[in-house]
């Protein structure tokens, strides 16, 4: 029951009963509604500050899931990168060594993928997790680049492997004369005393002493590139191009048994031992070049020697003595 209000009327000198006007009632109701609204807003704000709404809870859970999947994806990318690094290591240090191919430079393996504007469409969207998304996309693109380079490398090695039979047949892998007793190697590769000048000079091949007329054999498959006679120096000599960067020279011959441009197989007789040119005794001076540089021919004698024989001939070739030419 509401209280009855009175007010003092100075005209009648009496207390009169107060009857509120419609305006007063409206003001009061409006004040109550305003106060209630303020309190409700304050309550909602405080509630939202300390408690999440169902929609916010759903978004929070979705974000947690996305971050979890992102971390799992990052772990998978790292695992794949480790596997990729292992493949690259085997490629450079095993397969390419076996096939005598140059390793792929790291600058090519780790080259960038795409240009600076590659991710402009993503950046234009202004995503909240833009950095995280661009980071994982960059890692995936880098991995794609590495996989592409590796696939090209395997294609190259596959082609090399198909040509490997020809390659092994072309390597100068036997001695140019029969030398079962390993007694014919007279002088090795390196600094030797010149037989005529009597000074130490670089001996660019090895000398096999043998009677005049002893057959000389091609040490690998190839094509006869040079057949000529020098009145000094090499005398009658032959050069065979074996391909794959290998060439061999056979000097101081007595007779030729091949012609320029002729294809030969390993073991074919190409001529006979002589004493022509700057030679002090019948022998064959034998040289091997790889990619235009002189190399020690002894290192390629793996076809007709067992390990013990190879060690012996290596020891004989290392002795510093006088060459025969």
C-alpha cells in the first residue's frame, strides 16, 4: 500500500493531500527505467568481462583447435624437411659420388620460391593470424622447391645410370701392355729424372718397358682421335677419346694398328711397342687425362689387378727413378 503524501498550503493554512500529476508520474517511471537500464548494462558488462558468451566460447575453442592443428602441421613440415635433408645428403655424398657428378650447390637447393608479391592476396585480406599463415605457407613453398630440385636431380642420375654401362666400359681401366708379373712398369707419374736432360721434370704419364713389337692395347672403349708421328717428343703416338672427360695417349710406338676416327674396344690392339721420338729404350709411354688434366694412370688400373697386385704396382709407380722418355 503506497504512502499518502501531504503538503502545506499557505493560502488555506492547511495540509492538503498531494496528488501527483501525469508529468510527475512519467518522470518517475522514466527515471526508474533509466536506472534499471544502467544497472542492466553495468551487469552485462561485468558478466561479459568475467564470463564468456557461448559464441565467444565457441570461437575460443575453434582458435585452440586451429593452433593445435597449426603446431601439428609445423611438426609435420619439420619432419618432412629432415627427410628431405637426408635425401639431399645421400644425393650429394653417395649417389653423385658413385656416378661422378658434381653436388648440387646449396644456393640452388635453398633458392627462394616465387616473388615478393606471391602472398599479396592473403595480405590484402587483413587476417588476424596473417603472420602464422604466411609462415607455414612459406615453409611449404620452400619444401616444394626442394622437392622439385631433388626430382630433377634424380632424373639426371637416372639418365646417368642408364649410360653407366658405357661409362664403365670407357674408363681406361687396364694396363696398355701385358704385365702379369708386374715387372714392366719402369717409371711412374710425377717428378722424375729426365733421361736426356738429366734434370728432375714432371713425368705426365707412366712408362712400361717391353721388347720392340710387343702389342699395345686400348685401355678403354673410345674413338681414335690422333694418329701421328713426332720426330722428337712422343714419336709415333696415338690419342684415344673415351668420352666422359677421359683421353689416353700411347707414345714411342713402332707401328700403328688403327686409323684416325676408328672406334676401339678395351683390349683391342692399337699398335706395337717401339723406341721412336725422345726415347732411350723400347717402351710405351702411357698418359691419362681427365677433363683436360693429367692424372696418375695407376689409379685406374682396377680391371685387371687384384688388391694385392694393385698395392704392388702402386708402390712401384711411386719410386722416384729415371723415366725412359
